[in-house]
């Protein structure tokens, strides 16, 4: 069980590392790869094929014109989560390239790095009871933090 984070370029590394940090906190192995659907589509296919026999969720990280997420999704029956890095360039309108997909292509779009990691964990947790317990603990820790913060501001 692992999450394969596929970046469109090395400039997506910081965003991808944030996703990997959440996965690590939940005890999930992740691997990072780089392949551009525009520049090296065959490499993207090779990466997907490399992990197809594994229990995986793919998280794609690509900004601007995000062809990577739909391209990866069209190559696999495994879940694909698009987590494009936010860019104020174009007033954030580049998100539409992650949202508008052709028929038969359905990557989930998640805007936050923590949320992308948690979504992948919940998908993998459907068949992993120990992971379900770690997710419950993670969520409980978040609830406790809110209570603590509330007490501090009184």
C-alpha cells in the first residue's frame, strides 16, 4: 500500500513534500516521480504501469495547464487525486484545467496538501483496519487542537 505522487516538474517538489509529510504522519509509504503529460507522456504511462500491480493511490501535482491529472487517470483504474499547487498568477484561474475533464476521466481535485494526503489515506483505509485507526487518531488530534485553541483564546 502506497501513494505515488507524480509531479509535472521539479518545481512542484515543495508542494509534493507537504503531501508526503501528511502521508508519513499517517504511516503511509509514498514515492515521488516526475513526468509531464505535455512533454513526456510516454514516461507518465511508464510510471503508472510500474505501480499498477500495487495497492496504490496516485496524487498528481501540476499547475498551469494540468493535463497530468486527467492523463494519469485515463491510464489506470486506481484512484487519482489532483492537487495542483495554488498560483496567484492568472488569479488562480488555472484551477479550471484540473476541474474540467473529458468524459470517462475523473480525478478528484483537492486544493490542500494535507487534505490530499488524508483523502488518499481514507481511500487506502477502506481495506486496512490499522490505517482506519490511525486516521481516527489523526482526526481526534485535530479536534483536541481546536479545543485547546479555544481555551487559549478565552
